[in-house]
């Protein structure tokens, strides 16, 4: 579709937004939201007619791109057939979505509890773990994000937690492996893995194994910087959980449904959790949907004992119809395979070449359509380009980088000292190369702030 400029309509949209919309994670008077006129495939555009290649996939959820005709049609057909129905009933779209998801989850995660998104999926996974074990505590990693609702944000390990952290949420944080910024003075991935596992088990010992209900990890931490766990780490966590009777929860809200070049990131590590949360890519965000995939053992806990939780819109027919269509599209069009191929053949070589030429790039990491560049002021010392949780003037280098990217037609996903490269998994080679060229130009701006 060719964008048709309509500045007057854009001004009206912007005025209404500024008058009435309260935006998340923002100081309301300090933001200037872009008025979006439309989107298709890997692009969206504003009312001036300027197109942007979306290197953020919305919020890392448009895995099949915007406005896929088969998914749009499925939503329309479901709306005409049965637009909504209460969750206590068996509904075709809900049943079929659950079946298709369960067929793709690892191991025996064959029961699906539907939620409205990722945060409430985490809330319910934690509740299930506590009820299953009768224990109160949850262990989660620093450098993690699990959602903005009360329990999920307490589990989160980044600064967005601070304002809402009551200190009484039954959450204990620990350091997960990340060799580039190791907390364990490791020099190799093998050392990092072994020391991280030792640290985790020591944390459990001092907290009291009999008090720990669950360990929750993002299979590959997303917002925090796409930090690929070293070989053996997730398997080691699985062993620790089995040793102490702890429920192992993997958060695949961001990494799941093709993003990593596999259906789930857990497939890369041959590990099966007890509970797995999902959302985002399950239907590319076309209608809000999330859920918890549940193992047979935990499902059995609630076979004759009611599970004390639910949502009015659990398994909403429109959302589930979108999921059924999305999974169908991913199979028919080889979306998962496309993500794996383009990641290996195009993205990784290009990002590593950029790292060689740009002193602001300290590290490159990722897989599939799930990549991050760590930006630094000094490569030798690894000093971050901006301070941790920088705001205002201190965040200028990252703000300048992001502004340059947008000026050159790509919309980046920037968080602290990282820029993510997470386009739709349906992106073409030509589109990728266009986006990477714009990224190259923007990195030159970041280079100006290096030492």
C-alpha cells in the first residue's frame, strides 16, 4: 500500500491523543507520540506519508508482520460467527487454538490456560506454582522483564520494578549468566555457566529450598538485551529444580512463536519446563492473547481441586481465531524457517561486520530474528554508552542514535545501552538489507560519543 499524506487527519489524531490518552511507562508531558496512519508487512507510516521499517515488531510481537490478510479475514469471520463467549464453555476457536499451541510446546505441556497477555500469564504461572508446591517464594533473575502487573513487575529484574516493589512480594533475585558483563569474574562461557549455577544453588540454600515454589527465567532475556544463555545453563537449572522440588517456569512471551528461528526458544536448548508463559507472537498481537502451557503433573494438582483464578476474556474467540490463523500462516509460509535462515545468513554476518567498523558496538548477540547490539563508550573497558537507567541529558547518546535511525526510515527498539534488531519474521532479504544500512548510518552517530 502506498501511504497517502493527510497532515490534517494526523494533527487531529495527535491532538486527541495528547488530550486524553495516558501512556504507559511515560512522563505524560515529556513525550511526543508519532501518529500512525497505517501499517502493512514490515512497515508502518505516519500521516505525512513517511514509511518506517519496523525493527521493533511493535513491541516484539508482529512476528508475521502487519495486516496479514489471512489473519484479518479469520478475525472478521469469527466476529460474524461468534464474536465473544464466556470462558466456561467449549468454543471451537478456543479449543483449536489450545490444540495447535499444545502440539508445538515442548514435552508434556499439553494443557493451555488462556490469559489476555504476557503479564497476567506470569501472574497465573506463579500462582499455579505456589499452589502446586505449597511454598511462597519465587526466584527470578536480574536483567529480566516479566510484565507490568503487581506480581509480574516484582518478579522483573530491571528498574521498572523499583517504583512498585513492595519488598513483600515473595520474590528473590539472583544473577543469571551474561559473560559480556559477568558478575562471576568468568573468562569463558563454560566458567560463566558453572559459576552462575553454583550461585543459583547457593541462593536457594540460603533462602531455604523448602520455601521456594518456582524459578522463573526468560528462556532468552529479551528487553534486557537478548542474552543467550550458555550451553548447559538451562539444563542445569532444570536439574536444580528437580533436586529441590521447585517448579521451573520459562517465560517465552517475547522469544516464542518463531522469533528465535524455532517455535520456542526452549527448543534451542532441549529443555522442558513445568510451566511456560506465552503471548505476543501467538497471534502477532492482532487481538490481545497470552497463556500458560501446563505440564501433566501440575495440571493434575487441579484435576479435582478448583484452580482459584480466571479472567473474563480468557480464550476470547476473536483472539483465539487470530491465533489459529497465525499458526496456520507460520506453517504454510515457513515463517519459522525464514527467521532461522535470515538470522544466520543475513543478520548475524551484517551485524558482526558493523561491529568491526563501529567503535560504539561492544557486543553482538542473538539468533533468528532476535538480535541486540550492546553500545559502549569504550570497547576496551566496556563502559556503557550511557549510565544504567539513564534519563534526560545523560541519555543523549542513545536518544541521538534513535533519532538518526528514525530519520533514515527505520524504527528501532532501544533500551538503555542496547538496540534490538527484531523485525517481523516475515521480513524479506531486501527489507533487511535496507534496515541494516540505515542502522549503519545511525551507529555513526553513536560513534561520536565514544572515547
